[in-house]
C-alpha cells in the first residue's frame, strides 16, 4: 500500500471522519460524574458502518462501559493494541470558552470543542486505522497487519476515576 493510496482513501472519507469527531465532541462524557454510554454507542455505530464488527462491552456499571474490539489476524503473531479513553474532563467555566465546548467549531483548520484533542479526536483516528489496516485500501492489506489487533476504549483512564479499565487486561489477556 502506498502512502498516496492511504491519503486518497482518507481524503475520500474526510467528511465522514470529521462528522464522527464532531459527534463525539458534541456528546457529553465528563468525569466526574462519568457516563460514557452515548459515546460508546456512537463508536459502536461507526464500527458497524465500517463493517469492523461490534465491540464487546465490559463494565461492572452500565454507565461506565469499556469497549473491546477484537480483529482476528490471518496469522498468529504479536497483537497491536490501539487504546484511548472516551471521557473528558469537566468543561469548567463556560464563560472561559471562546466557543460552546459541546458544539464543535472549525476555525483556521483547527477543531475546537471539549475533548477534541483529549481524546475525542484520537478515537476516530484509531477506528480509521483499524479500517485501513484491516481491510486495506483498494484491496491491498499491509503484511504486518495480518496479525491480531485490538481496539480498547476504556471509560476513563484518570487516577481516581470510577472505571473498570483494569479489568480488561485480566479478563481478556493478549494471545
């Protein structure tokens, strides 16, 4: 797969990818109090639209879902794990924001909104990475992605946050 093929694919998907980021930014998920169900559902929707399958939901509380998507490889080997969280910090004082933090705005080619750089912009990039590396572009799949892959989207990574993230490695060890 050439660099140009990947760039062409991403250019063709730009509007859909940007909408995915906007949807996540517009979906509140602050910790505290912590409730990532709507974000998890939107990620599941995107995984389905890309035909990547449905992620397993792992949680001891329904309002704190953790997603685990397992993508089988064609051959055994090391597992590539893509990991990022679904929550944000609280918005703080709304008056200190130039734009409404839950209504993403693009200005000077930059997207502004709560979580746009931590990490509601990164999660869509990881999902897109799975699509490119798993399905390939124009039917070409890179050799190194023949091995298993995992997408882990924990509710929250923060110390003191009420999350079940530590249960994922214990319940689902890598091969």
